[in-house]
């Protein structure tokens, strides 16, 4: 973690004391945790945010493709993404949070028919059906791709991830503690949360700990939720002029790949998902074979990009659920305990809407 990164988030180590009590404690300073904390603070509650890492969004929140996509297969998630992007665009920020490039969803006829039904229920998306030829006309590099057509969503785009984390952090910056893992939680009349800095008592505990969500729940005696952590890779390519810098992001949901302009090249993903368990590193390394697998997949799926080669890449965790739905709400088995977890690959776009739901559940 560089000094510049720490300054970007206004982080300074060991300069403030943990309060002995708070109206709410949020565990996790990713998109979900910060958005929930922000809403709780806006409702007048004293909120403490505890983050085990040195900066916000160190894992899934800070290692995604920055694609704001609202047309999602699950209608309930699509509705949250629509609401979330509206709220995101209204957030106060010193730098632009969002670039409206449009989003191009591709695929085979069955998927496109389903997405069209989802879009029909969300007229704010203004989704336009495209033939395969019309999709190629928008992004010529798609010539030869094995697609039946697409749907274009003009209001989608790309988010500055770090600026978004900073904007969500701003209202709760003074009461957010980094490098402060939770080691124990005692239940009684509320919760007493133990950390290396001491303890904090609270009637409300929000579990927004990402891949650590089950570990936090276990500290209050709750059984594990069947979360599915998976590793996914992203790669940035060498310079290319085959895709215009202002082109929309492109996502094939049938074959499983996407790309968007990134600097002079492209950001590419083969939608790989490798199961990741609790006994493996929380900071997953790059699989040496992933770059070749991505290149092979794109060579087959998008022949117009065969001359574009991936160079550097990274891996991150996505926390899925068996039904691809989020886990948000108060747990009736432990009064005062609220889940805000399992956001899969949609945490960024839905964050502000998820924060509304999480705060509403926590307030009771």
C-alpha cells in the first residue's frame, strides 16, 4: 500500500481512539459496508466502521472491471443496479465518478429474449435491441463474433472505483478504522466487539465483511451461509486502435467474456470462476495459465481482436450465492445483527441501493 494511496483515502495510522460505544458498528469497508454506514450516518446514528485491511475496498470492491451494468439476468438485481447507479451519479465527489459510455450486451437468442423481458420491466434503461450486424456497426471489432444480436443500454458506463470508495467513505471517514480486524464478539444487551484497539459496544452490528462474512457471523453463533467465493482474472492489453476509446463496454453473456477500453488498450475478462476456499489466500495470486486461457477464448469468440494480446493482469475474489441473489437483511435469530453480503460481481453498481436496504434493515 503506497503512501499516495493512503493519502488518497485520507488514511493515517493510529491517530484516533476507538470509541467505547456506537449506535451501529459496520464490519467491512468495501462498497457494501461504506454505503450502509453512509446511510446510517445520514439517519443520525453514530457509526463505527471496522476494516481489517489498510485501505477500503482492498479485495472485491477495489479489483473489479469498473463496469456499471444494469441489465442483469436476475430482475431483482437489475432493479437494484438501476437504483444504485442513479444514486451513485448524485454522490458528491471532487472528481468525476462516472463516464457514460453505454453498454452493449451480446449473446444467443434465448439469453437476449430473457434480457429483453428484464429491460421491459425497467423502462429507465431505455434498452435498444440490435441485430448482430447493428452490434458490429457500433463496435466493428465484433465482426465475426458468434452472436445472434444484442441490447444497447445508453445510460451505462464506467465508474472510477477509487473515487467512488472515497465518496462513500467521506461522511464516515472520522469513524472508520483500518488495519483493525474483529477478533471476538460478545452478545448480551447488544454486542461488544473486540479489536486490537479495544472494544466497542453497540445495539446494531452490520456484517458487510465480504469473504469474511461467515467468519463474523460465526462470532455471534450464526451458522454459515452457503457463499461461493471464486477467483476471477482481469487483464489489460497492449495498445490497440481496433476499438475506439469512446466505445461502449461489450459483454457476451452467453459465451462469457467482456471488454472495454482502458488507457491505450483494452480491459478483458474471460469470466473465469475458480472456486476459492477459506484455507486459501484471501489475496488470490494470478494463475499463470489464466492469460493464455483468456487469449484462446477471445481468439475463438472475437476473431476481430486476435491481434490484441493481454499483458498485465490481476485476480480478485467474487462472493457468489447459489441463487445469484444478495444476502441483505436482519437475521431474526440474533436481534440487532444485519447481513449485507454476497453481492457477486454487482456490488459496485448496486452499492448505493444496497446501502439503503442495509441501513433500513439495521435500523429496524
